[in-house]
C-alpha cells in the first residue's frame, strides 16, 4: 500500500505540474489573444479563458492539499495492529450476518462499489484506531449497525485477525 500511496502522490504531482504549465503559460497567452480581439464585455473567448484560469487555480490548490495529506499519512507512525488510513478491513455486520471488506481511503478516492470508504465517513471514523476482534457500533442514516472486526491488513501489508 505504501507503493500505492507513492504512486498516487506521483500521479497527483504530475497533474499539478501539467495544470501549473497551463495556468502560467497557456492561459495567459489565451487571455492576451482574447484581449486583443477588443471589447471585453462581450468577449466569450476572454470569459472562457478567465473561467478556466479560476478552475485551474482551484484545482491546483485542491490537489496540493490532497498531496500534503498523502505525505502526512505516509510519514506518520502507524500502529500496525490498529485500523487507519490505507487499512483493508474485513468486518462482519452482526445485525445481518453479512461480511464486508472496506479499504480506508482519502475522501477523494471514495468508491462504495469497490468498498473504498473515507476515513472521515461514519463507518471510517468508528473503525479508526480499532483492532481485530473488537465490536463497533456505528450510527448511519439507516440506523445503527454493529460490526465485528475480523481481519485488518495494514498500510504495510501485515495481516491481523481476531
């Protein structure tokens, strides 16, 4: 999983560099060309370039925050036996006797269909810091769910079972 975080950081860094190139080189050229066309009040090329510039600036800021969070997660000491960022967790829902596997991910990566849940979601928060063998109660919009944590695979690939 560490490789996975490093790969994600690399991909984000590459996207940020591409966006910076667009922001500092391409967009100023487009804006200058649009200005040369005359009246800016009715200049759709100018408006479109300025809107894109605002979007690119916001996206760079967003990706920079995500990159910082990944760096922090990769550098922070991880107690191997506890659930945290990057853990893969197998739980048994005690109410329904259904077994599920969740990967605790950054909010930008959430994909419920693939079992990827945010560390800041209700289930993610309830599982965080817990160990295999513990029971956890989680209040979700549909009511309360009780889970038995059966297995944890840590960020580093170590497996812990109940």
